[in-house]
């Protein structure tokens, strides 16, 4: 029961951070650090690759997916699909998306909203 509450808290926190990042991305001043059509295309490609990687990771996890940072009860370690090649494909996909979004809109506001 406690694990379910912890998982729900993590889900709410992650959702709030995603909404905050989206708000910064959409509402930030358009004072770009640089303007480059090539960077914008690279950003689009990175975002697409990140979203694809996240989707493949979710497909590989099937019923073992959980937000809480502990294994789901009764789930087995996933070593197939994209997990055969990457240990943390969801996080890698998120990083690709964040870098891609920055390349699409390279402002100090978007850069500073990241907590590396």
C-alpha cells in the first residue's frame, strides 16, 4: 500500500515538472542564444528519436512498468527489446527530447529550466 502511495507521489511530481518545463518552453521570451535551421532540424530528429525510444521502452516493459523507484512486485528484470541494448532507455529518451527541444528553441530560459 505504501509503495502505491509513493508511486502516485512520484507520478504527480513528474507530471508537475513536465508541465513546468512545457510552460517555460511555450512562455519564455524569444531571446534565442543562436538561430540555426540545422539545429532546429537536429532538434526535431532528437525529439522524434527520444519519443520513439520511450515508446519502445514502454512496449518492452509491458506489465512491469512502475513510476516508483523500486521493482514492481512479481515483475522480472526486462532484458529484451530496447533493454537488451540500453539500461535506462526511458531516461535516455527524455534526455534526447530535452536536448532536442532546446535545439528547437535555444533560449537561456529553456536551458535554465533543466535540473541536470
